[in-house]
């Protein structure tokens, strides 16, 4: 039976879901792009404001657990979704065809992500993961007149379905052995060492989630989908979706001890190494910025898998810090691509030549991009360095030398393509200019958001203490 | 607080230069020059007013110290301190920084403001490296100065032969140094976690970590982590691949900074962190390090003889000279370590002089290829004479600073490693050969093309004369340098001589 306290605990989720309903009704009544975007943004801000009310949780609603990790991830989900809404408004202004449904899909997916990070039950996990994924098919194929966008949507649909099958099979195996679906029950039912069925179930779940995280070798869909999807959808995929799935994977590892049995740890270690190196190597010669960022995000989640392997309190803290730094950085990098591609005009401006000499035309936009790429590369004084510092520290603290070596090697390889993009921004312009941002980009909200993100990247890099305190405080309260 | 300003001034000056672009071409140049002179004046003022007569083994070796908490979660502090060695190197940074601004006065003609932003940020990062005592902060500056250097080479550099573009050179420089830097980060973190495991206290502080009790199985690996990072930057021979290209492709100011200051950060890192943190392991490692130094001396010198690009030739001589520094550092003798400091300063002057001269030649004849120079002695007034002076300094002619440094290194190392000294002396002969080859090919020999070229203007005269004066001054009277680094070299020599005993003493204290 739900009590009022329960309702307060899931208030952000309720707010976001009702915003989706309001947007839907609004679209049915009268279409207005600006108002729709505004309502969506307002809903997300309200959800953000409601988050502190839910914590510390006075109750535990069924199937969910609102602990430190959930609140932390929820905040990140809402902030990323908010930035995506702002950038979508910029991007969709020139879109021919209905614009408003994009926000509807986005809000539904955000609600799914919010539920996912708090799920404490395999059924809840599955339902919210699907709630997150289904709208994404629509978002990716949103500009369906462009062939690539449609292709991206279909590809993601097919591979997601495959991943879902893995996930369900894994859950079924675990249920068959333990008779429980809630995490505490699953963990409790297991007194002796896990047998082959349990391990197979856990491995299948890891594989299913690994598809969503585009862990090598389940990454094949990533570059095409990143390239084909409209830029805001790609941003959402790279930030909210990955973040939520990663958090739930971490929750599984923390809650159910058999995930940290030796065999699975070895498996995840190997996957992590493959992902770090594979992502970076594949990105080396990419000339398409969105594909390059796709590979780069693969590599970043490879680094982050170190936290899954280690799976202790420091790992939770590392996850929090790394996700924050990854999010601000990725939002800024993709944000520039979105802005340059706005307003929508067929294909996105994602070829590297488009950005050649950007600094001499748009110094501040190029500065945002430089800062975000420095941060992706993990150069000191940017947020990315703090994230990388945490990952290496975690590996060193737990004496995982293979993984530490992988992070170092991956970073060294990664530098090559990050530098290549960065220097392109400063090279002399060849005289041909195909796409450019609108002249007033800096005074519009999308541009201001990007500059704010760049400032945040620098501030987090120079003075990370408040962020670390916040994450440490919350991860201390994770069950 | 003055230490914070030493770091902040170049950074703020750089931002100002960037914005000053809109006030005309000359504004960024004058601002950059004023900034670096300001840094120079502050450091010289500290030098003059400071008291460096430390009693041996004193508790506090720092002249000035400034610390404040930064990331309490890991006990990271902003901890700056200055002693004799840092003082010399900061002053050197200010001086060479001003020269770098001066020598690009006519060379850099586009995007002047952004160029000076990068130049000053490199120098700011270098000053930070020389002042940081917290290992996290040290690492931060160590890595941070790479980014502007990358842009300096990639955007304003010269493209060499086909396939050897400046961007490639810059990328290689960046990847070499960054990857090795990450190894140092791993070593630093291991040290910190070991200390945390022992004492339950987070700290990145130099003083605290020096007393950390590292398990014997780990210590050599951690020492290697530091060594590789410094060896790449110095550079020591198997890790030198980035240097010739970076030098050849960089603009003159970039080469001056690279050879004059950036290479010195590595030697500084060894003296300040590498040896004191791991005295025993360093002593065990000394034969290997000295061998690497020897290889560097010979290899650099031999390859220098075969170069056609004048800047590549000078770059290889740097490898050779830094081999001497490496030998001195690992000899553990007080005299040799002081010699290393003198040689570092001397090499900064002489290589900066040669790089500036080759930049000036390039401005006049638009080539760095020595095969099509020849016979310039009669065509340019004054410059060949200056070249002769700096070449003489580079080959270690008595009365130049380089002679003092090399002499002290060889003399100081002889008691511990006579064989090494004997072989290293052969390097001096090779130094004479490559120096004379440089002189012969460029300024003597058959005249390649006729016609007089412009002589140096007042700006070039000032640069050359000031450098030359310093080379000779240090060559004739090196005592001030020796005085203020005496405390440091004595303490390192002491650590080295009785590594284990010093550790015990540290714990008792």
C-alpha cells in the first residue's frame, strides 16, 4: 500500500511523468514549439527541486530504493535531460514537420532513467530500462526523412531487442535458482558459492547491460547510431541512457555479492581492457566527429568499468565523480556539434573539415570545444582529469595493475585523436565554409548553456573539493 | 603569497596578451615582455634579499613557503616553496621567457595575441613545476604546460621535410610526455595509498611522502615510474624520439623554451623528487642511469655530426649535454651535482643562443639546411662572431659556463665511477667535432650565394650580448650559483651516501 511518504519519495519521477502527460495534451490541443520546450524544461527543473525532498528517504516504496546513489544519479539524469531540452530547442527550430513530440519522447525516457537508477527489483529494472529505451528509438529516427537517422533508429531497435533478450534470460536463470526477483532476496538466498547457473545468469545480465553501454565487443551499433541520430538524441543516448544503465549495473554489483565472484571479475576485467583499448583504437582515424565522440564514449565507459570490477565504497565515489565529469564534458562537446548543426538542415554538421579554423571565426565556441576535448583527454585543470585521477587511484588502491595499465595506454592512444580535433579548430581556414552557427549564438540560451558548461568543466578541474564532498556524502549513504 | 604571484603573473599576462590583439600588433608583444621581465625582477629580488646560508641538515630548507588546503578528500594542498635551486631556475625562466618574446618579435606575424598566450602559459606552468611541493600540484603543472607547447609547435611551427609536419611533431611530443607523465601519476598514487595504508592519513605532501615506508618489492617500480617521466623530458636516450622533431619544427621561441627550460624541469624533478623520495633505490639504479647517460652523450654527439638541419643538430647536442647532467645527478657526489646545476644553466644559455641565432639566420636566408648555407661569415656582420662564441661555449671551452659545469661533473664523478668519466670525456671530443662542423658548414666553406645580408638590429644585439655576458660571467665566477645550491646538493649527496641511514634518521626525527 502506497503511503504519502512513498509518494514524496518518488516525487521527481511523478513530476517528470506528469510533465510528459501535460506535453502530450498540449500537443493535442495546440502546437507551439517554444511553449512545449519551456514546459518540458520547467518540469525537469521542478523534478530537480523535488529531489532533495526525497532524501534521506523516510520510506521505501515497493520495488524501489531511493538511496544516495539514486539521488546522485537522478540529479545527473535531470541535469543532462535539461541541457538536452535546451539544445533540442535550438536544433529543432528549423525542423520541417512536428517538433513537439521530441520533447514527449525525451520526457518519457527521462522518467525511465529516473526509475532505473532507483530500481531495487529485477522486474522494475526491466520495465524502466524498456521505458528508457523505447522512446530512444523514436528520438534516434526522429528526422526520418534523412536515411541515416532512420537507419540509426532501426539499428538501435534491433540491437536493443537482442540485449533485452539476454537480460531477460539472465534474470530468468537467477529467478530459477533463487526464487526471488528483488535484489536483497537474490543476494540473501545465496548462502553457498554460486553455481554455474547463477554465474551464467549474472554474465547474461552483464552482457545485456553491456550492449547498452556499448562495451566492446557489443559496441558495433554505436558509431552508426551516434552518427545517424539527430544530435540531441545522440546527446541523450551518450549521457542519460549510458549513465542510468551504468548506475544500475553498479547497483547490481554492490547488492549481489555473486557479481563479484572471481570468474565474473575476470570477465569484466577483460571486457574493460577490450573496451578501453578498442574504443580508443577505433577512434584514431575517424574523420566524423559524431562517430569519433561515439568511440570516445566507449573508451570512457571502459575506464569506468574499473569501478564495477572493484565494487566497493570508493568505487561508488569514483563512479559518481567520473560520471559528473563525463557528463559535463560530453554535453559540451556534443553541444557544440548540435549548435553548429542548428537549425536542423538535413544531415548534421559532423565532418571534421566543417570545424577547421573555427577558432578564427567563433573564438568562444572553439574555446568551449577545446576545453571539452582537453577534458575528454583528461588534461589537468579540467574536470576530466579529476575523473581520470579517481579511476587510476581506484585501480592503484585495489592493485588492479592490468586495468591501470589499460587506462594509461588508452589515454595515451586517445590523445592522438583528441589533439587532432583540437588542432583542426585552430588551423587556417581553407576558404570554404559550409555550415556555421548563427551569429547570435552566444546570446541565445543554447550558447549560454554551452559556455556555462565550459566554465563548469574548468571550475571542477581547478576546485573539485565541493563536487567530491557532495559525491562522497551521497555515496556514503548508498545501501 | 609572492610565490603564488610568480605563477599567476604569466597566466594573467597571457590572457591579457590574447585580448590585447585588438589594440594593435605591438601591444601583445610589449605586454608579454613586461610580464616576463616582471617575473625575472621578482625572482632576482628574492635572490638578492634571500638568505641562502642554510646550515647543513637544517630542518627547513625553504626560503619561502606558502600552503593552503585544496582537495581535503585526498589531503591535496597548494604547497609552494622556493629554495636555491628553484630560485635559479625561476630566474632562468623569466630571463629566457623574455628572450623568447624578443626573438619572436619579427618571426611571428599572425595571431600574435594567441601566440603570446601560449608562450606565457608554458612559462607559467614551468614556474609552477619549479615551485610546487605537493606531488599532485607538481603533476598538474607538469602536464599542464604541455598543452600550450603543443599549440605553439602545431600552429606556429615550421613544416620540415614531407611527412614530417609540425602537427606530427607536436603530437609526438605530447603523447611521449603525457603517457610517461601518467606513469608518474600511477607511481605518485601508489606512494600515497601506501602511506595511507600505513598511517591512515591522506597526503600528497613532499615532506610526508619522503618518510613513507614503501615495501621493498614496490619501491623500485615506483622509482621507475618517476624516472621514466623525467627521462622522457630530459631526454634520456631510449626515450628521446620526440625531441629532434619537436625542436626542428618548433618556432624559435618554442625551441628556446624547450631546450632552455623544459628540459631543465626533468633534471629538477630528479633532484627534487626522484632521488629524495627513493634514495636507496636510486643508488641501486645509479649504474643503469649512468650507462644511459653515457649512451646519451655519445649517441647525441654522433647523431649531431650527421645532421643537415641546423636546429636538429642543436637538438641532438642537447641530448648529449643532458647525458652529463644525468651522470652527475646519479653520481651522488656533491661536487658533481653542483656541476649539474651549473651545466643546466650554462646549457640553457648556450642552446638558447644557438637556437636564436639559427632563427635569425632563418629570417635572413629562409632555410635551416646547412648544405645550402656556407660562407656566411663574409655576408652577415656580427652574427657569425656570436655563433662562434656560443659554439665555443657549447663545446665547453674554458672561461665559458659550460666548461665549469662539465669540469665539475667529471671531477666530482671520478671517485665513484672512474670508467664512466673516462668514456664521458670522449664525448667532449665529439662535442668539439660537431660544434666545429656547425661553424664550418654554416659560416665558412664555399660561398653558396652572393650578396650581403642585414646585420643584427638593436633587439638582436641585446639578446646576444646579454646571453654572452651571462655565459662568460658564470664561466669566470660561478660562485654565486654554487653558494645558493650548496645546501641542496649536500643534502642529496648525504642521502645518496647513506640512503638507509637517512631513512632511519627521518623516522626517528
